[in-house]
C-alpha cells in the first residue's frame, strides 16, 4: 500500500509529467497565464502592504520608499515563486494537455509471434490485444515448423510499451514473439511491396541486391562476411544469380519465413530473365 501511495502523486504532478529528463526544468508557460498568475498572487500582497503603510505616520517620501522596497521584495521572493508553485497545474495546463494527447495517440507496431495452427488460437490472441485497446490492422500468416508465424501491423495507444505488447502476445498463446515500432509504410503488404520491387527490377535488373534487401529489411553480406559471420538458424538467406553469383542476406534476430524466401527467389529469377533478354533480341 505504501508503494501505491508514493506513486499516485507523481502521476498527477505536473512537474513529474513535464520536467525535462536532462535538465529537470519545466517548459515556459504562456505569457498570458503567467501574467494572470502573478497578478492573482501579487494583488493581495500589494493591498496588505499599502493598508499597513498608509496607516503609519511616516513622511510621504518615506511611505513611498517603504511601499516600493517592500512590494518589490515580496513580489520577487514570495509572489512569483508562490505563483509558480501554487498555480503550477494551471500555468502548464496547455502543455500538459498536449503531452497527454500525444501519450494517447495511436502508435503503429509490427509484431511477429508463433501460434499453434488450431481453431480459436487467433481469437484468443485478438482478445488479449483488445484488452490493451490494440487493433490489428493487417495480418499475414506464414507456415513454419510447429505452427504458423503470424505477422501483424498493430495500432496501439501511444503510451503502450514494447513489454506490454509482448506480454499480451504471450497471454494470447504466442511464443517467440517480437515487436518493432513501424510506420504507415508497413501497411503495404508483402505481395504489394514485392510487385513494386519487381517493376523496379524490370527497369534495372542490376538493382536486384538492393531490391531484395529492401523487400526483406535485411543486410547484404559481402563474400567475406558470408564466410566469417555466424547467424542463428533462419536469419541468413542465400539466393543464386547467374551474373552476381550467390547473394547472401542477413537479418539477425528475425528469421526469414518461407514466403519471404520464395519472393526473393522469384525476384532473382525475374532479374535473370530480363538480363538475358537483350542478348536474345540481338541474335
């Protein structure tokens, strides 16, 4: 109970929500709100000081000096710090509103998890994600040994963490789950992306290595790297070509699926056919 009591004020404290993580300073409030806050704090002080000094029997010049010095000191040492502290929530309300709006804005994630190929497995996973207000925007299913690899594009609240998504995938029956922040470009499915890259290769077959690397979100290995570097099973893919020789791609931590391998090989076949076309036409 003590821990929850300690955490509660931090969640509603503007300083905790808006303080810079590096310098610890709060953002500048708007001039209008800062002026109104200073007036609200200074006015009672000014009235009290005037009431006390006017009743004294000091000479006129002395009264002016006392009023000026006292009011200035109280404003600098009392009024402004009090306004910044007491009215902090109101002063920084616009920035707090923007921060909370940004925190609840939907974020896009790409996720992969291995599921059992049984009826109802996807429904359980969907329910687990729905409890986090996370929506499945697209899904691609790849058969793999021991089940199916489901690849999703997810729309989730902006304040949702990677750990929470991984826990939801695990609770929904997934295993070997992985998630990555992504963009709207992920909504272009693998087939559409492959067709776009095929059109690119049709115009320039030599673009094959770069096109496959873009398709698979992988790194092209040099011949020396292909021999020396070690990768987990499934994270290295080699495609044969007639003029480049074998081209090896690596994607550490994210094994290639059979569907991705098939698309890469089809692109290589397309590039080879097109590269021989001019020679055939010349004969």
